[in-house]
């Protein structure tokens, strides 16, 4: 049975490569074309902000929760930010229950780096009492269905959840902090997105679906704001030719602009 599966995988890989030779893909997209993006917001009642993202058939949920915390000693005027990524067997048979797997840790770190380095949130504005009390921003991302490219889906989900987050208003009297029933929108400084390029043989494609992802030799995820590259992550066993890096960058910038436009169109006005 195992040998038969290998033969099928080999046939499928050859088919994918032949399609790429003709500039086509399994689902009919062009090499740099993203799957359709659908955004649903405010889907978790108990969260301060939330978003459910459909990237083709890939589904990712993100919830944002604000809690009181103590600032770090070296940053007494700044709130804190934490990103977690949960993958379960419900999303894919490749995922296991139990301690975090390497891919789960990588997804969490890449999403965290994009959010943190983009400056989407001014952490100083999360300070309540300098050196004593701050808002702690918890961003929890969950893979619900993995049909490829969780990196970019997670980034969209996190950004959309933050963009719809409300921060409770406070009353501070004589050092005592009271949380009021009213709230205000969390201030967002930018709309960072990530674009993942996968290398299959000599071909480079954006937004790999699951079968493409499974046979890819390498991948390169770039985090971009309107005017800066804020993060990068290389994955996979093989390298990427230096001459291809600038081509990937140019394509990623164009794709990021398109994704950012879609996000802004679908977020509540």
C-alpha cells in the first residue's frame, strides 16, 4: 500500500510540474494568483476582536483578548503582546494533539514577528499606569481547515481581528483602575500582510495549495507594510537562487497591495 501511495504521489508531482511548465496550476490559477479571500469579523462574542478567514478552502480563526498585566522591567511604558497558534487534528491529519509541534511553533513566531515588527499596534498606548499596569494583548490563532498556506491566512486573520478590536475604557482615581462598560476602537497604524512564495522545481508560485505545498522544495514568506519589508522566513530543505530573490520581492509587493485592498474592502466601515 505504501508503494502504491508513493507512485500516486510521484504521478501527481509530475502532473503539477507539467502544468507549471505551461504556466498553469491544479486549480486553474496563474503562478502568482492568490485564492479568493473571504473575511468574517466579530465572530467570537467573548473576544475583544475576532476574525474568520477563508483563503480558498483554508480556514483560520483569530481571537483577540485584552487583560491587565504588569509591564516588563525594561519597558515600563509599554503594554505587552503575545501570539499563539493552535493546530489540531481537526484541521489536518498531519497535526497532532499535545505539545507544540515545530510547524506550530514556526507559524506562531512568524505571525508574531509580522505583528510586532510592523508596528501595527503602538504598545505605549497600552500603558495604563507607568511601571505598574498595562494592557496585555493576547492574539490566539486557530487553524480550522488546512488546505495550504497557513502562514498568509494567519497573518490576514490576526490583522483583521486587531482591526476590529475594542479596548475597554478605564477610570483611574488615586491609582485605582476601574474598567467601564464603554469601549473604544483599538488604534491600528498599518495593515501588514505576508506573502508566501513556494519553489517547486524551477518554478515559483504564490499561495500554494496543500498538494503544491507538500511537494515544494522551499518557501519564502515576506511580511510587508505599505512601505517596508518587516519580516522574512525561509523554510524547506532546498535553497533559493539569489537571482530570484528580487523577483520574489517585486511580486510579493504587488500581491501584498492586492491583499491589503481586499482586507480594507471587507472590513466593517
